[in-house]
């Protein structure tokens, strides 16, 4: 599959404006000037493993350097608030393996969290696209009285989108950080933003959250 480095440090501002133009009128972007709440909030960092961040890997996502940079800014904002990192580990004889004809297993070097990502919270192992399926994520969030869930990581259109949809169905207010997620092509990324903004999540950007953090929101 052809891959694109569609998100760079230099084009972040232009991508924000371009994506918001495509999302105009959808419920998830109607209140662009509304602050991002940080009370009763958690940050969920999806699958930032070497499998997706190392250029040697066949699953490498070209825009992950920007995602790592923005995730680290978000982690700093969520100081003393829950930050949960997921780690995808495949199990044998599952639909995931049958679909992809390959898997990411615990014993491989690429299964570890990318060294450039600041890890300051729990690492949650999952076995399918959703971070909620077959894990104790929901129970942990409920125990911490979390109402607002911010989602970052990879891949935008697979694990991040599926987790966002599942979070919405569990009554969380979902905030999808558009410039702290990435996938292989921009059209896939935009398709997810369109779907989520229509029915599942508020689309936000790293700068929105950092501004709220600096203002003590």
C-alpha cells in the first residue's frame, strides 16, 4: 500500500485549517472556540509501539514523528491526571490474524512502546482494535470518575477510531486529537475525522488542549 507523510511539523497549521474546512457544519466541530475540559478527564495513547514508529517495520506510519511530539505535549498537560497507554499484542487464531496474515506478538522487538514517547501512566495490553474490548479500561476510568476521554495515537482509522466509537457508546465525552493521531494516508485520516465528527466525537487539536492547560481549565 502506498503511504504518505501527510503531517509534518511545518504544515500543522495548514492541515488544521484544511481539515476543519472539510468538517464544517458537523456536530463535532461546531463549538470550535469552546475550551477543552481537563477536569474529570483522561488521555488515552493508542499503540505507540515501535511496530508503527520504526521505519524498518513494514507497519511504519510516516507521520509518527509529529504524533510523538504532540503526544508528549499532551502528556505534560495531563500531569496528575490519568494517562493510559495501550499496547497491542495479537493472539493466535483470531480474526485479526486471518485478516492481516501477520501479527504483533509480545516476544518481538517491535512490540515495545516507542522510546521517544514519554510514558507516565499505566500500560494496558489489548488484543483487538478497541482498547475497551476484553480489558478493564472502562472499570478503571469509572473508578477515577472520568467523564472526558481524549484519544491520540495510531492508527487513526483502526484502533483510534474503534476505541473512540466504543467510548461514546459507554457514555464518555470523546475528544479526538486530530494532529496527535496518524495513519498511512491522508484520505483515511480525513474519513475517520468525518465519521467521528458526525456522530461520535469532538475533533480537537493539540494546541487547543495545551491552551486549556495553560489557562488552568
